[in-house]
């Protein structure tokens, strides 16, 4: 009897935890006020990290191009299980970077992939539209030096919207990992909540 009660308790606990970190099936995109709590930029594009006031367990990673005065933008909805998978990939990147550094290796190898809900920003807000696969790729090049330069290649691919790619330095990869930390996400949520509370003062 005790075992059955314990099992029920565990199942309820898991269900409650899941509810905090996963969008319910009838809610396709995060809602409420949003803030960009982190950003990684290079000469071609910016990768943004967004938090929402209504969804503390959910973030989005956005990709925005910087050329031609036209910024096509899409977002990838990232819940707790997806963040765990991405953290593992980034830890593997760091591990392989050290191996390449110690052994002077030149190599390009896929680490792992995760499939995420995709959304686009329309005139009235974010709108869900299909899925996009995000793949982490490790690259180490020697060039003119025996000391390898490592990079994290982030490839995304959508059936209807084609593919995209960003190349991050080792420092930028570390920033990417940091923006997935629960503490950073919590601070982003608090910023979004404050923004929402301020807006509601004008009703």
C-alpha cells in the first residue's frame, strides 16, 4: 500500500514539474511580455534568448540576419528537456575542444541534434509554424598553426523554410551555454514579469 501511494506521489510530482516547463498542447507559443535576456552576435547575424512573463519554464532562441535591411526572424521554443539535451551537447563541445587542443587534431564532427517547435513573428505577435531541427557540430582547424582553433557550428533545418547556420567561437559557445542556465533564465523571466506588471499599470 505504501509503495502504491509513493508511486502515485512520484507520478503527481513529475506531472506538476512537467506542467511548469512544457507548453500545454492547446498553447503553441509562449505568451505575455517578452524580453531579450541574452544575445550572441557576429558580422552576419544575432542569436537572441527570449523569456516570457507568462511562461517561466519556457524560453525561445531566435535567429536574425543583419544584411540588406531585411531581418527574417524565427524562434525556436525551448523547454526544460530540450535545454538539458542542448547542455549535454555544449558540454561535449567543451570536452572535444580540450581534446583537440591537447592533441592538435583537425576534425569536423556532428555532436547531436534536437527538434524544436518553430515560430515566426508576425504583425500581431508570435505564431507557431512547424518544427526545426537544430544540430550542434564540432569543428577544429589547424591553419598555419599547430594549435587548433575550435568552433561550434549551429545548423538549423526546417522542411518548408530551408536551412540556416551560425558559427560560434569557443567563448561564444560558452555564452550560449550560460544563457541556458536556470539562473539566467530565471533572471530573464523576472525582467519579463516586471515589464508585464508595469504595462498593466496603464489599464
